[in-house]
């Protein structure tokens, strides 16, 4: 199985790639507006993969696009380790395909929102050689006890969260940030007054961060 993706290139022969992972119940089209809103001053190949369709326990077993199952509002309770690892393999293969097609790892950023941000961290820290950076919006560490220690070349991480997030509590994001920093990762952490969503100030911050990583 391989992941189907929405692919958008903002200019000819892009040497930079951003792979962006959507949240629970959405699909790859959800964040396509990023390609305009980030307004990056160089050609970028954006990949927005669609997660597999599966039953999600917390939503009454309904089938929807999800990177892994969620069993409880307590997001770390009965964490779907097997599902996370399955999606990790699929996303890693997608990243590797881009590298095989000529994108240098240090020109590739992996990011996502909510579940997608969880997966961006799980996949991105394990990629060798290291990627240019990782982005996790409104996300957390699902399996902190299994998260690897950083190496000197581990990519920088941008985490952004809403102070009023009712789905992924800010406290969980802050705990995840602390775990990352204790393991040696370089984390930029920013909070905005919003819920489980994205705001204009967050997009501006993301644009600045990407320009610094990829200029």
C-alpha cells in the first residue's frame, strides 16, 4: 500500500519539498490553501497525502481517514501503537520517494496538524539523513516512552498550539515539548489564543520559520 497525495508545485523544477499531513477525518485537500498563504519565495513541491480509511473508536467506530485509531478523549490512553507504526512506514516511504526523485533531505520539511503533527514527529526524527525541519501544529507525542533521543544532527522542531484547544489540551502539548527538550531536541514552541484550529498569526510564524530553514 502507498499513500495517494495531492501534489502542487509553485514553480518549475522545485528543489524544496514540504510534506503536510492532515488531521483526523480530513484529507489531503484540507491544507492545500497553505501553498498560497505561506508565500515562500522559492519553488516548492507540496505533498498532501491522504491518510488510510479506518474505523475510529472515539467516533463510534465510523470509518474515516485517520493516521491511527483513538480510543479515548485521554489521547494517550490505549494509544494505537500498531496503527501509528503502520502509518509511520507509509509516510517514511513517501518521504523516501521524494528523495529518490531528487529532493535533498536538507530541503524537505515534514509537518502536520493534530494527528498529522503527531505522525510528522514520529517519522521525521527517525529519518536518516536528517530532514530540514519538522512542524507539529495542535499536536502531541502519542508514544513518549518510545521516542528516540536526539542526535547532534536532529532536525529543529516547530510546535504551535492553541491556548483554548478542547481536543488536544495545551497541557499535553507542553508535556510533549518538555519530553522533546529533555531528549535533546531543539524546539520552538508558540501558543496562540485559539482552539483546535489554525490562525493567521500561526501561518505567518510558520512562513518565517520555513524561510529560515530553507532560504
